């Protein structure tokens, strides 16, 4: 939920990166963390297992600059992608302002993408949100791998509305900031409505 | 369909800061925060030093959300307070409506004192945050006129 502090002249918004296990959600945040000036971002907190799988969430605050005299801060979260962490995923969606769905473009992960997308719709609903109305961006990740589904085919399968679709290779940073920009723009545009 | 934004006015912010400052003195605490259940920091008071308040707020919210989920699994609505005691530093969290009052304290205080003082101010804080959450839409929102250029400029 957007929080506007008139005293410190700050807007805070919450963005959640969602998607199946190993699709690259944490990699998106890690790239943003690695390539952003330290004064513009806080620590990257990763609550992960010993094998570096996300256990609860990753979190990173990012300051983008000033709009109309207000500092804009985005709190970026990822959810754990593995199916059995569903209770945690629901909790992380509380108060969300915008969602990025990170799809894994590899053929063998198509079922996992679809399952995760249904899971997102269900979990949003359980928190009182509607995917059709919330600021939402679809990222097609891992476009550098050999066994990927063509962009149009993948987008047609996974698109839910007129959401922006961004091709990405999160590990090398391709599309990472385009995705962030697209979702931030939708969230800030939503603020116009009050 | 995002929620209505929380709007915190300057007067409300200073009122909250004053209550937190008083609580800090009364409980001999190091730092006191008010954050919302989504992990957004509302106000803080005390010896901040190098403390990463943003991360602390987010982790506290995650902590309360996780224990709240456990509470529901065993048939409780929520756990209204949480305490974590370390060797030197400790944390006490009280759930007040949709906000969390977080008290960080050390050997200069005690869990009993922090619990007592937190409980004493919780009604006052509840009344204040009720006013914030009831404030609804902002008729003079500075964001009503945000342009695409404003947004694009953030990324340049």
C-alpha cells in the first residue's frame, strides 16, 4: 500500500516479483542492487536457505528520485518460488502496489509458469486484490538460453491483460531496469487517481 | 486495484514522534519505531546510529506476518506481542491495529518494563493511527497531476 509521508515528503511503494522457482526473481533484485549507486539503495536482505533458495523473501529499498517534491522509494520484494512455500507468498503480497511476474522462457518450465501465474491470481484474490486491476508487468526471462519458447507464443500463453511485456536476461541485466521502470510507471500513474 | 494510500500529515507525524519519544524515556529504550504491517516505516525515535531502519521495519513486518500465519493455523487470530531477547540487545513488538510498535532495548531496560509501557501507550497510538487511516482520499494530492515526463525523469 502506498504510504505518503508529508512530513518527510516521501512516497513509499511496494513492488513484488513473483514467479516459479529458479525463474530469476532474486537475480533481478541482485542486478539492481549491484548496479545502483549505494546512496540510492539500502541493503539487499535475503532470507534464504543454506543452498541459496529463497526461504521467505528478498527485500531491497530503492530510491528513484523526486516527483513533485516527494522522494520516491520503492520497496522491492521477491517471493519464494517453490510450490510448498505458498503460505509465505500470500503474506508477502499484503499491501502490494505493483507485481512483476518473472516467467522462465525455457520450454520445460512452461507448466511451472502457468501454475505460478494461477497461484498469483489466487493469492492476490485472497488478499483482496484483482490481477486485472493491479499494476502488473510480465517479464520473459532467460531469453539467452537455447531451448526457449518464441516470445509471441510465450506472451500469448501468459498475458492476462494489456500488461507491458519485457524480454530479459536478468543475470546480465538485460531488461531488468526496463521491467522496473514499467512497473514503477504503472504504480505512480495509479497515484494520480488518489 | 491497489489499496487507498496512507497519508501522514505533518501534524500527525509530529504527534506520533512525541508519543514515541515519551515512550522511549519511560521504557528506557534505545530506539522505538512505528511501522505498518506491510513494512513501511511511519516514524522512529532514539539512538539510530547506523541502524538500518528500513530493513528492520520490513523484517519486523515479515516476522509478525509469519507468526500471525502460525497463529491462525492453531486457531488464534494473531499473536499481539512478540519478543526476541539477545545477549545484549532485545526487541519487543506490539501489534496495534494494522501497525506495529517496535521497541529496541538493552540492559538499561527490561522486557517487563517495555511490555508495560508499550501497553500503556497502545490505546493512544491506536487513536492516532485510526485518524490517519480514516483520512481517506487527499483532495489536494500533489500526485493528481503527475505527468509521464515526471515519471520518466526518475529513470534518466
